[in-house]
């Protein structure tokens, strides 16, 4: 085994950092392939000092690649572990393509479900609910809270991918991500209900007579209904836009 076939911690850190820019080279033909290759480049240059071998390594990562940009860090880490073994002649070059094909789809679904459909709405709704306490600082709370989870997940997945390779799938399965998705959606519904209750109380303070108890009761019913519908796996975006439509109709008829 040559020294070049061993990746240093510094090289891995560089690759991990570069994986943040996966989307920068997006194209309709190869999708995230250029960004993926950009993340791998420091390691491939070290693993393959011979120009012919290096060109071959670069070429095999120019095929179309597409997955969720956050969890792609796990595939970057796993590919580096496989490329290290290919450079040592322990594996065939096509093994890296099989690894990427195996994980792209499942990790894309996992990332979309957790980050886009669960974490982002939950943190957003919680931030809105905190506006009475934090004021404009609720925006900063959203940015910090969301990105804290986001960056920890990215770097954690990168190192797990490098350490576990194919075993990454079993580790992620043990995290019970669907359970956390459901909990985050319930949190989003509860925070939205709390915001609605606060708004109804503010309207009530304006002295609108019989509208005060109606608004407060409606907010409570809306909150309970949203939680119930989420538990029945109703699409969260449908509930969001449906609630917005109700507000617009009420505003049109000057209910408020």
C-alpha cells in the first residue's frame, strides 16, 4: 500500500467542506456531478498521482448524479472510502458506481422528507410562534436553529459515510427518521396553533364584540384540526395553503 493511497484528515476536511457547494455546478445533463467531483478532487489527486489513473478516476464521477444536497455528504464520504480501496487494488473501479446508484434514490427521499417537509416547516412555525417573545430576533432564531441541525447532519453523515461505507444504510435506519418526521410535523402544527391563538387574542383586544370568542374558538378548532389531519398524513403544504386561503376569504369579507 502506497502513502498516496491513504487520505489524511486534512484532505478529508477539505472534501467535507467542498461538499457544501454541491449545487454550484448543477446542470441539466449531469445534474450534481460537477459539484460532486469538485468535492472529491483533493482526495483523487492524492490517491492517483499517475495522470492516467487520475483522469480515469475523474471521468467515472462525471456520470449523472443527483440526490438531496445535504445528505449527499454521506455519499461523498462513502465514495472516498471506496476510492481509497480502489487505489490499493482492493476493489474494482465499477464498485464506486454501484455504491452511488444504490444510495442516491433512498437518501434523496430521506433528505426531502426530513429537511424540506419536516424540519423546515417545524422550525419556521416555531419561529413565528416566538415572535411575541423575540420580536425581529425570531428571524435569527430560525436561521440559527435550522442551520445548526443542517450543518451537524452534513458533517456527521460525511464521516459516517467514510467510516461505514455500505453499512451507512443500517445506521441511518436505526435513527428512525420517519418517527422524527412525524414529531416535527406535530411540532409545526402545535406552533401554528399557538400563533393562531395569539393572533386571535390580539384581535380580541381590539374590542370587536362577539368576534372575540368566535376568533379564539376558531383558532383552537383550527389547531386541533391541523394536528388531526397531519396524523392522517394529509399533505402539509395543502394544509398551509388551505389555511392561507381561509384567511384571505375572511379578510375579503372584512371579518377581521
